[in-house]
């Protein structure tokens, strides 16, 4: 599958981004690529508000941990 090849190329370990989480690979990558002029919490709130997913918004700490798993 094409998506699996992309994820495999940009994760550090084979076990990263394998479970269904609030911050899957694509959300983490989009958040990393967006400009950062505000706090992490503010950016997460705006991103999940735009997706209408505020009820499953992760913490800033969870985002930082997911970001460490991504090679981007």
C-alpha cells in the first residue's frame, strides 16, 4: 500500500504509528508542517477545531511525543 511506504520512510521505529491514536501519522505531519507562531496548545486547538474534532484533541505533551516518532 502506498501510504504504508510513506509512513515506513518517515518513522523511526517499525512500531511507531501502528495503532489507531488521536495523532496518527498524517495529523502529526500536517501539524509539524504548519507555521508555528503560537503555543502548541493553541495550534492544536485550531487544528482540531477546523477538523471538528475538539472532543478528541490530544494534549501538547502527546503531540510532542508523536513528533519525536516522525523523521520530518
